[in-house]
C-alpha cells in the first residue's frame, strides 16, 4: 500500500537546535507535552517511531505511548509485532515498509519522535515532507547544558532553502482545528512557538 506521510515532531532550543542532555529533555513544558500527545494521537490511528534509547528512557508506566502504534528501531531487533501496540524493526525502511503494508492498522500519519540519531537520519529521507518544530528560547539567554543537537539544514540563510516555515494557518490546518495552538508560550525560563516546515 502507499506510505502514510512521515512527520518529524521535535522541540528544540534555538539557535543551536539542542534537544537533549544525557538522554533527557532539559525542560518540562506542560502545554508543549500536551501538544505532542494530542498531535501524535490525532483522531485516526497514527504511528510513533523512535530509537531504542528513546524507548528505554520512557518510564515503564508510560509506554507504549497510548492510542498510537509504537514502533521501536534497533539494529539488533527482528522485525516483529510484539503486541498490537508495539512493533520492533531493525531499520527505518523496514518499519516504513511494514506500516505501509499493514492493513490491520490503517495508519494515518507516521510521527518520528526521536532521538537525535533518528532525527538526523530521517530529515534527509526524501519521504519526509513535514517538520513540526517547537522553537524554544531561553528567556535569560543563559547557557542550557545540551549534548544532542538537530543537524537540520533549514535555518541557513545562504543556501537555496529546500525547507520553508509555513504560516500559522497552515500549521492549524495540518494539526487539525481541535488542537489548541497558542504562540509565544511562556513556561518557566522558556518561551516557545509551534511551527510547521514543508519541503518545497
Ligand atoms: C524519552 O522518551 C521520549 C523523549 C522525547 C519524546 O518526544 C517528546 C516528548 C515530550 C514532548 C515532545 N514535544 C515535541 N514537540 N516533540 C517530541 N518528540 C516530544 C518522546 C519520548
């Protein structure tokens, strides 16, 4: 069957595009987590694809992420449906192939949810057409400890940009009208905006 749209969803600290420190998110932004849960859950069944380290750092009681087909990638996995909510795959391609063939689950969207290694591979996959990036800024301009960064070629001015940031109307249409989109959100030391980027 045809492959459902592949969407990267990530929250990153500008300008370096930091996303983590020692396997954890450096911030706790409650409205942002609600946005992540609501967008990836959606109204029809979606898949969330993640690397093994990301899966292992989700507390047991919160995994699999509920209401979504969880797909975990590891080079040492056999390709197998472990439970109706959990698929193991040994590559991104074999995961996409299985999801595309799997009629039982009619997946609407495939969300890539981390971590860094998977993000930096999937951004270069021509099948990835949408990025949902929560752009975070630190209000105090202080250094936030980070050790994982997005290598996304989208903020460079000089090169012919293949990625374009869409306006808020397109973001609202993409995530669905029942998702509350507020901008310039302030929580603790951070201010953040929800953005949608499309490959031209
Ligand atoms: C440690 O496991 C996980 C780490 C990160 C993760 O993804 C997210 C968690 C919380 C909020 C998130 N927000 C956005 N915009 N994107 C993600 N991928 C998020 C999901 C699981």
